[in-house]
């Protein structure tokens, strides 16, 4: 019986054909992120996602979902992604059972030769220092109102305000429970752990922001020297919102007095705000009424909320990242409290109040926290 034998050259040719066929079937790709396509462009940017707790420690076994694919973080809490095209919008989500992340999702634009590093912080809601926050994107809006309702004269005239950086703001007002965990004692209005901490002076609020920041391993934003306070805008700790940041988060581009219903429809106001007419003149648990479009509760009512700014009458000049005047005698309170009558609730309301009242505490004054990404 005669056998057919392949020559050496035939064997090499056959092997090469098999290799090419295999490469064709697998997409001939050398890019592990895109096994069915082509290698990334030579100028493709990269993005590093860092998943850390508030003390800077990596969160082991956290999963980063990038463009729909889960990738586990490495031992340093990092995941590196290389763009498949330039530019590329990349959607990122982080998840781990029992944890909450800020932000819980984001989109990042990777451009040619970019080397972006994005830090996402995680914490467990069971942590007594947990702060639930929502993100507010940069934007431009009309600050104040030209309405002629009573008690809105401090909001006129309107002006165009621009905020150039995204920020996080508390979903809820600071509660008595959080205040006690940070300060070691109750605020000046005790009882009801999940009610807002009230009776808080401006200097109390500044001190609280610094203490919470220290306890969570963040840089405190404020330096306190007697009655004087300076603000380090580069610090990553918790702080008070500016007048503009508070109002942009509260109303966005709305021009109405409330984010539900029309001024004078008190039944609608009662769905979003604890006022002097429906509260029984007492504070209530946060989050019981309807939130605004950003998911913030008790924007109106329950507690007045301190802003960073010194009070001054507004003017119509456009402003960018405005922090208020450099000095003054009164600081700004925003929103309204459970003691304020229905007619005094406006998204654009601003009240000038001494930072340390000399006659009595402010029974309705509290705070809502803000932090930069």
C-alpha cells in the first residue's frame, strides 16, 4: 500500500495556513480589551479608575463595570482601561454588595493621549459617618427671582450664575444621629435621631464640617481663628455650599417658587415641605416628603440651611463660581424651617443672619453638606 508523505515545505505551508485561519476566526486582534476588533489606535488615551474608601484604602473585590463589562479591581483598588477609539465616551459603574459609591455612575470622555485618573469613594451605609449624596453637574442658571412676593426682595435682581465644576451635595439635611457621631454630643435641639440637627450656629456648622472631614480621612476645608474663618477650596473635605451652589442644586433652571405646584397652592407645598402650618412647630424625620428633581429631600422646610457666603444685596452682574463678598456682618441661610409660615418658602430665598447670634440660638437652623469629586 502506497502512503502519501508531506514534504518539509508542504508541512510548513500547511501550518501557516492553519495559523492564518485561526487568526481570521478570532479576529486577528492583539488587543485583549477588544478581542474581535483591531488594536487600539496609537494615540488612544487611558483611564485609571481608583476605588477607595474614605481613608484611602482600596476596596477589595469591588467590581468596576466599564462599557457593560465587569472588571475586578487589583490589590491597589485600580482598574486601567484603554480607549478603543479616540475620542470615546466611557460609562463607569462600581458595585459591591453592602456598599454605596459616590458617584454610583459616571461618564468620562477619553481623548487622544489622555491619562485620566478617576477616584470613586465607597462606604457602607451601616457606617455611623455615612453621608448619602447626589452629584450636581456644572452649569449656568438664573440666580434669584424677579417675583414680587413678600419676603423675596433679597432675591432681586436676578443674575446669570455659572458653576464650572461638578459637586456632591447631601441628599438629606445633617441628622441628629450624624451630628452626635461626629461631635460626641447632641445639637442644641435633642431627640429624634433621624430629624435634622437644628439650633446650629454658623460656627457650629463650620466646626462640624472640619470634624467630619477629619474622621473620614479627608482634608478639612476651613481654618478657624477666633471668630474668623478661611476656606481652602482645594481641600476634599465636607463643607457648606455657597449661595449659588445651594440654589442651583435646589432649583436648577426652574423659575417657580417651588419644585412642585404654584405659589399659593398650599396643598402642593405640604407634599414637599414641613412648614409652620403643617409641622406642629416641631422638626420631622428627614426624607418623608417628596424630593426635588435631583433627589434631595427637605430642600424647603424642616431646617433652614447655612451657606458659606457673607450676605450682601445682589446685583445683576454675571458671576462665575461666586463665593460671595470677602467680608460682612451676616451669613446666608437658605430654604426655610418647620417654624416658617407657608408664605415664606421659596427656592430662591436668602436670609442674612449673624454667624453667632448673641441673643438666642436659631431653633430652625441646620445644614446640608457639600463636597467636591
